[in-house]
């Protein structure tokens, strides 16, 4: 899509009021904000680093970690039991950036589909399969 090389601005990090962590990994020219949500629970956004680096999309690519998930264990503002706030905190993440496109991997994709309040906030949604490549099965 976009031929210009990405810049890595030093992983800008911010938190929503309920402790969703957003880390900007890649920035290219463009107005979209791609929010990469990993499968989980327990699987941090670091699992999508290679995907983030490989994406050739306009705008910024953000790594998303829900409060209490992955390496986002003691998130500022997170409730005492952060899992109780899932997946509703995705609305906060969508509101944190203009023109968000959520990219959900595995369980993250299911979370995106279960929060109807996201629809008017998003510029788009992409669902990523649980299997990153077909090497786990024999060729037919």
C-alpha cells in the first residue's frame, strides 16, 4: 500500500483511564491508527511485534495490552480485578486515537466482535486467524 519506510519513534506509550496500554510501534504517512490486539488472555502484544513490523499500512501501528494482561500487569488506573473490565475497555482504546482500525488476533478478534459500542468509533476492523502459518498441518 505505502512504499515509504516506517519510522520507529521510540515506542510512544500511553494508558487509558482503565489501564489499557497503547504503545506506538510504527509510524508512516497517513491518518489511520492500527490497534493490534493479541489473542489471550495472557498473551501480550509483544506476540504481534513481527506482524506490526511487516504491515505496510498508512498511519501508525499501536500495540494494545488490556489491563492485567501480558506484561501490562500493574496498569495505572486498572480496577482491582482488571479482567472484569474486559472487553469493554476496548471502547477506551478506540477513543484514544483518531480513525482507529482494530486488528484482533484469535480471542482478541472475538472480543472486538462482542462489543457493539465499538462500531461507530472505528474506521475498520480486521480479524487475524489463530494460526499464523499453515506449517502445523500436512499439505494436501
